[in-house]
């Protein structure tokens, strides 16, 4: 086993910044008041919540009052979809999405379809992009919502969000645009006001913040009813005691990432591109992600001819290298990826695909060690391939 672990599963979750972990601990042990309380301990806690709203809003160039704190990306997506559908149902019941959405989007949409909404799923090309012409043709007078992810969590496809927003508003100004930006926040430039985005979801643990915290951006012009009722926190939009340690940790992580975003992205993309160049030298390897400056800076999807993904994943784990096999959020034993099917990956490779995802805690030397290890493992594992 390697002396040092190599963690290439950062799209599943990232390591917390030490400063974030320290802040979370401080709040849990010292500044532990309930922000709804009127005494000093409560006011101290409330300051953390207010500060995080400012930090997140600054990163997106929006207003703090447009940020709703949630338990993470899944809740943010569910809130966006169910609340938007409910708010617009008098104008229509048609929703548009893509064929490569995360389960936290397509499963709520499946439920909305059961409730009588009509859901159109747009196909994607071999690199995971929707056709803007398909989108334009699909928007109707009764289309109330379009939900297209910003960055795909499995192959790193970056959708043309600004153009999507422009087309939506041109075709039907009343149609809302939601984007799952969970893999995009902190990695690409996001400007909801410029890009016609009405609702945007993000999750703290994808950008070196704590698990159990996320946010939903909601344009101030929207009037949505809440998904969760109770004590009326967050202007009634998300009742329940604030998760102050998680919220504050998320705010600090966002501030730290965006203070050095260009530097971080340049480093991560450099590692990714170097890794892809080396992967191309190996036999029987297909890269499913866009190369160079295209695609998300942190994700590489690769298929390994003749080897089951789970077998290769555990062989790498035995060498101290941790990678992913698709979405880590669906279950411990996900089925064949809908994203890989949607991009037309050959049947023989569907169960032979791994995801490598990088963060600022990775180094080029780790990518080199991973490829060296793959060059040793692949010939050996192929000798035991299935008949």
C-alpha cells in the first residue's frame, strides 16, 4: 500500500478546510446558542447565520435575502422543484429537464409526474450536452419550469447555462429556470442574475465545507410556498432551528474558495489535464469527459475495457487510491449509470467506468502514481476478465 493515501473521489465529498473544522468545533463547544433566542448567546449565533448569507450572496453577486439554508443539495433540489411546480401550476404543468440529471432532481420529477405534471427529458450528445435547438423546441406556453444541471456529477459536462437561460426567457418569460450547481459552485463562474437563473442549488461538502449544510438561491421576485413548515425561520421558507455550525462552516469554506478561485481552478484543471494525457497512453481505456479547457476542471470519467468497475475500484483501494464509480449519492450499490447510457457509451463499457475527481489537496505526483498503478493493475485484472 502507498505510504500516503491518494483521494480522487472529491465529487463524492471533499476534505474540510482545517479552518472550517476549527470554526465548526468552536461553535458547537462555545458559541452554541440558538439564533432564535433573544439573549446574547442567541445573538452571537445569529451573527454567524447573517455573515454566511453575506458570504454566499457575494460569491454569486446576489442578495443575502435570496439565500435559503438547507441540509444539503438533495433538500435544495427538492425544495426548488416542488415549490416551483406548486407556485406555477395554474399557468401550466409542463416541466423540462435533461437525461443526465442527478437522482436528487430526476426522482422528485418522477414524483411530480405521478402527481400529474408532464416532464420532458431532453437527450444529450456524446459529451453530455443538451441541444439548444431541442430546448427551444420543447418550451411551450404551459412550460412552467426547466431544470438543467450546471455540471454533471459523473462525466463533468458543463451545460451552456447562460444560453439556456436566455432561450428560456425569450421563449416564455414566465418559465422558471432551476440549475443543480452542486458540482459547479466554486469551480466555474456563476452569475444567476446575468444568466436568467431563478433557482440554484449547492452543497457545502463539495467545496471543503461540512456535510449536512447547503443552500438554495431563490430570486427575490419569486413567491414560493415552503416545503417545510414550523417555527417560521428563514422568513418562513425553511422552518427548523438553524444548523449554525454547518451554516457558518459553509460560509467560511465559500469565502476561502472564492478568495483564491482562479488559482485553485488552475491547479485542479492542470492535474486533470495531466491525468488525462497519461491515461490516453494506457491500452483499452476510453475517456468519457471533455479534454483541455472544456468540461469541469475536477472530473474525469474513464472506462476500462474488460474490467468491472467495482473490481478495479477495490484493487486501487488496496493500493491506497480512492476513486468513485458514478454518483455516490444514489446508494452503496448503484445500478448502471443513466448518464453513461445517455451519452451512448457502448454496452460493454457501462459496467467498466470509474470517476476520478480532484481537489486543491491533490498534487500532480498523485495523478502520476495513480496512472502507474493502473498500468500495473489493468493487464493483471484483464487476465481474469469474464468470459
